[in-house]
C-alpha cells in the first residue's frame, strides 16, 4: 500500500501540473490526480505478472533438468519444492489477480523476451548454488528470502526493465518504489495465507488524503501566496521555483487542515519532498519559510491539533 509520502508526492505533482497548465476546473484536477495514483496499481500488477512468467520459466528448467548430461537430482527436488511455494502457486491461480490482469490489460507482449533474458542471467549465476543443489529441501522462509533476493538483485534495479515501464507510462519512474514495496508485501501475504493482492490504501483516511490536501491547497492558494510574500521579502515570489512554492503551499494546507498530523511531521515531509523534487537548496528554503509561517498561524489560532504534543514544530 502507498505511504503518505508517496501520496504527498503525487499531490504535489498534480498541483504543479494544475498551475503550469492554467487549469481552472479543480474537480478535473482531482480526477487526474486519482487517475495518476490508480495507475500505480497497474504498475504493481505488471510487477506481479513478472512472477507469473518467472514461475513458468522455472517450470521449463524443471522439464529440462532430467535431460541434461549431468542431471542433478537434488536440483530437480529443489525446483519441484520451490514451484509449490504459496506465493508462486497463488500468482498463477488466484482469481482476483488473474481478473485484475485481464481487466487492465496487463501483459508483457513482445517484451517478455527481456524478462527471459533477466531470468537466464539469474539461472546462469545461481543454478549451481547450494540453494538449488543442497540435498535437504529449503524451508519456506528460506525460499521467500531467496525470492526477495532475486527480486532485489535481478529485477528491481534493472535499467532495461525501467525503460520498458517508462515506455508504457512516463511517470512510472517515480512510482516504481511504491509498486515494488507492494510486490514484496504480496510475497508476505502469500506466506501468511492472506489475500494476495495488496490495496493501494491502508484505510479510508489514506484514500481521502490526497484529494482533500489537493483541494484545500487550491482553495487557499492565494492566502498562502500572500503569506509567503510577506515572509520571503528577500525573494521575488514570482522568481521562486514553482515547485518550491507548491511544496510550501501544500505543507501549509496539511498543517492547517489535518488535525491528526503533527506539525513537525508535515514540515519534515515537506523538506524531504523539496530535497527530492525542488530546486537546489530547496530543503533549507522550505524549512526556514515554513518555520516562520507556522509561528504566525499558531499565534492566530489557525493550527488545531488532536492530542497533546502535535502542535509543536
């Protein structure tokens, strides 16, 4: 499921796009934001489809093993055992997963050859490893750990795979970490006999967070602009990097509108987003400006938090 930070990033990107494109329909902007977030689930489904192909690749290895000049009975046993790993069996048989693939048209098409080349690379390096040749069968925990290793070292950081994703959706380069975390969670769910598919959101609050933050920021954009101008007199507001302005405005809305989120958390998250997406030195700029603006908002009684200790920055 998505973290709040990822939802903040998607909201910031949507707000930035709204301003840069001179949109005037906030609800249209919301729909575009929700579509952008929903497409992360499509990326996650592509990740799961990779494992479907991986299982079939391993089935082929098992079929070929007895015909080798120096067939390895231990490796055959390990392969059979591995193919019964709940995660791999559920990926190929879970009705909800298969339905989601069909509903969203998730298939690798001709690009499956790229996947096979990655699988071959893995098998070339690992087929003689004790993991596959040990006489005693691997435990389920060891198998899951090996799957995570395979995913991390042979798939997750492969540039050729990233390029394929960007060809499908140019924004997926920013979303891959979130989709990969969901894929790892799927492995854990299968091990615990839980539902294989992972939800985008942890709960109802998370599902509403991006929309509410987006709309509140738009409604208060002029007020936040005026406040920023009053505090940032050494800068010309219009010469500030648009993305930096957006991050500060969004953080102010979060601080004012979300009573359950501590002020410090909102500021720290804004700083991290600024470091990743803002202009050079945006982190320190956002930090200093927010500190000054928050002091005014506190004095005016605009910051109301639920519970003790949430107001302090």
